[in-house]
C-alpha cells in the first residue's frame, strides 16, 4: 500500500531525484556551500580588521586629548594607522 515498488510514488525523495540526478546537482550544491563559506570567512575577517583600526584610532585620539601625546606624535601615529 505505501510502497509501489521501483518507479512508484514512494521510491525516494522527489527533490533528490530532480536536482541531484547524476551527481551534477550535488556538485553544484557543494560548490555553492564552499563559496558561501569563503564569503562568510572574508566578511568576518574584514570586519575585525576595520574594528581594530577604529579602536586604535579612538585610543590615539583620547591620548592626544588627555595631553599624553604632542601634536607631532599624534599626526605621525595617525598616518601609520591610516595605512
């Protein structure tokens, strides 16, 4: 009743039959997952880099405002951070 044999309604997942037939769909899915992983990794890495430079610049500004750095030292260190 539930299984009509090979080629019947319950022979497998219709999604897998349509999109992964012959392995090409599985290869495409794997490529999409790898590309998504790489994009996520690069996005996270790039955001951490920007946050670090912003934090350093804020600390540098605070030191300058508090009088711990002269104007020349501040400008020199700011130039290094901007690179």
